[in-house]
């Protein structure tokens, strides 16, 4: 079993690659829930949704979030009613939010809800929220402290960032299965997600960082940074605000203490070489995921480094 | 000000007629909430919605409920997820349910929520739920006790009916404004709604029947029964189960103690004559509301009998 830590659109693309390279049932995906928010009275878990949709093969490739070909009639009706509409919820997407909210109100945990929804989609991967308790990623900006969705979606990540905190994280525990998965995985992969706001909240849940340091499995991350810029999104700004150098050096620093290997872009070969030690390797490859083939290739690269036998085992079967 | 008691599709058609005959701001509409139900975790108030939509000019004429031209993408996604879909909620319709549910969860009363939603639609009529407390119309059938929506929508009102009760009604009070409206109206109109499950729940709220008996305004009902059959829906079955004759006699009996005048179909002239006393009149007219013109005509007939001066006042202005 391969464990993946993920969040954001880069994470969803990476998981899309993985599901094309090895069977979905080999994957257990630990997902960031720091972006979770209340929207129109519904509990929205954007990163879990993206993973569900990508595994179900219905993630919108065009948008990178939501359901492919979705319509927005309810959203427009909400706009006509004068309700906020800066967070786009499609009509089909709504079904998942409604179902999750109903199950949570009936007393299910987020893990249970996620398992039920994944089952209804017929998914064979295991999807685990990082915690069943609420962690809220809060972005402190000159305009005030914002939720991640406010910062990212509503305000187009244009605000300067003073700092980032994960409100509530210290009082949480990992969701059932999270620590076991990290301990018993053949490999732990960290998706090319934003280290601060996608992977950071996961690492802020007490016990997860320690489990990553202690697991016998190799821990391999794919860099979301090429040179001194993020492949997409606000990772660079957020890393800088979090005191991390915007480079593969910064990525390595974010994961210090448990990362065994970093997959960096070929253009970062010089820094990679300088970073490599006897206990920490940096492997250079193409890590851009522009096409579906790219995604599979990046997944295959990470898997080959972390767990070559699984790639060999399934090489003929998948794709 | 004209007060209207209403519920169901017949009630919505009648209100559609009224809004075409007198200005909407002259109308205060007291609406049945006995059909209210929880659906996908949302609070649904079907009769309030129909009145909102008809006043907004967007009620589907084809279906008699929901928003004209609405789509059902969320419903289909719910079906794919294995959730119940026998109660059809359109994508635009969802917006109202979401907004209502959110406001209720924030502590608003149903009256407040209804006022806010009506304002957002730009409506100038006043819409009052019969009560802010929950009343649940329960239909006892050989298949067990059903909610009104289960009986009516899920099972197509095919079950024999043993009895009908309005669970919780005795512990409720009329919503703010209901008693005042009845007391101070120029006329009270009872829509051609099902006397048992549309008007019955309103009358079951303690104080409303007394207010109708005491008001100085004439109380005029339009019959939902022609001959020995309902114009539409399960009114006949429900009236019989409730011990009411399925005829205009039964309608008169349901409203005994406060009804001053009943508008019946011309084909019921003989019974009408027999029913008429010095204190209770039955007026015969065409009460079928097949076309928009019919609706206006039925509204005009009821208004002319109850409050001729308002019809004269606005005769030139509206339509």
C-alpha cells in the first residue's frame, strides 16, 4: 500500500497520475482539511472533494476543481437572491456537499462521511481526512485574517501575507487510520502540493510528523517549486511568509526530519546536487504535469524511487 | 388589505389570479406549513415556496410546483450517489432551500426567513407561515403513518387513508401577524385548497379558527370540490377520511363557524341553493382555473363577493 499526503490542485493531478500507474486499491490518501469551510450552510471540504472527483474520473480538468461539465444554476439563483457566490459550487458538486453536511449533522465523523461518499462513487482507494477535528488554515494579511478560501478564492491570493496559522491544530488528533497508514505503507509520497497550506496543516496535526519520521517506508516528495517560483498558485508567497526559502531548499526544509528523497525539476540540478547528502537525495526529472502523460510520468518517477517493485508489478496491467 | 389562507397547487393558482386583479401589496397570505419536511438535510416548505414563486412570476405552470424552466442536475447527482430522489428539487429551487435552512440554523424564525426570502425576490405581498413552530401533517394509512410528502409525492396518494392528524399543532401559536391580519383584513379569502391537509393545518393552530369566527371581515372560500370530486389531488379521499362529505356541503362543514360565503361551481347550483341560509351564502360561478384568464376571473369573483370596492378601485390599474 502506498500512502500519499496531498492537498490542492497539484495534489489532485499527482493522484490522477498515480491511479493510472498502479491500481487505485493500492492507494491510501491522507488529505488536507485546513481549507474546509462553511458555505451556504454546507460543510465544504475542497481537497477531499478534488481527490474524490479525480479518483472517480470526473474532476474538471479545465478548472482543476469541481465536477467536469458541471452547471451552475443554483449558484446563479443564489446570486439573484443576493447570497455570496465567490466560491463556485456546481449543481452536481452540490450533491456531495449536501450529503456530507447531512451525514455530519447526523453525527458521523468526517472520516466516516468520506468513506461513505467514496463508496457511493465506487472508489477503491482509501481517502482519509488528516483529522476528524476541525483545523482552520488562517492567513494573516494587511486586510485582516482570512480563511484559506477567502484568501485563495475570494481575493485571488493577491494580499501580502504576514503569517499563516493552523487554528485548532494543536487540539486535534489524526483521523483513524492515518498513523497506521504512515507506519505500514510501502512508501509515503508527498504530492507536489503547497508545503505551507496543503501539506502544512497535515503536519500540524500532533503525531503525524513523528509518524513520518518513524516510518520504515521511504518518504518521497515531489517539489511544487521550480527554480524560485511555484508551479502554480500562491506557494511562493506563503513559503516566504512562513520563513521558507522559495526553492527546493525551502521544500526540503519544510519536510526536514522525515523526508528521504525529493523529486525536483531537471532545471534545479545544481541546487539538487548541493542538497544531496548520504541521508537525503534529490532526484531530478520533469515534474511539470501539463498533460495526462506528464501526470503518469511524474507518478511513475516518484513511485520508482520510493517503491520500484510496485511499478514493476503493475507496469503491464495499468494504462 | 386582503388576507388569503392557502396551501397546495390550487392555492397557488388562486394567488396567481389575485396578483393579477389587485396590487400584490394588498395581499397578506397565510400559508400552510404542515407539509414542511426535511429533505437532504434541508428544510423544505413546499407551500411557502409555491407562493413565493407564483408571486415572483416564476412558478412552473407545467408542473404546478418549483421554478419554471428549472434543471435537475443536483437531483441526478444525488440519484447517482444513492440518495433518495422521490421529492424533486430543481437546481434553482435548491437556492431557496439552502438559504432558508442556513437562516433557520442561524436562529431566525420561519416568519423571519420567509420575509427575508420574499424581500430578496422583491415581493410586495406579505407571506406569513401559519406558525413558527412545527406542525406535521401525518396521514395514517394501512402502510403506516406517512408524512404528507410521503403520502402525496412519494406514494402518489394511492394509499387508502384511515385518518389525518396535525402532529404538534396543539402546542403551537400563530406566527406573528397572523391573528392581526385576520382581525384587520378587509376580507379573508380561503383558496380552493384541500380543506383537510392545506387549510386544516392552519385551522389546527390554536387561535386561528377563533380569529376567523371573530373577524368583522367577510370570510369567503372558493370550493376545491365540484360535484362529488376534487378539482385535483387527493382532497376527496382526505375529506372522506376526515368524516367530511365530498361535496360543497363537506367544504362548508369544514369551515363551519366562520365561513360567510362559499363560491361553488355552477354545476352545484342545486346543492348551493339548499345550503344557502340568511347567514351563509353560496355563490355559483366558474371555479375551474385552467387558464390564466380563469385564475383572474375566479380571483375577481371571490374578491367581488368579499370586498367589491377593492375590485372597483383597481379594475383599471391591474392587468
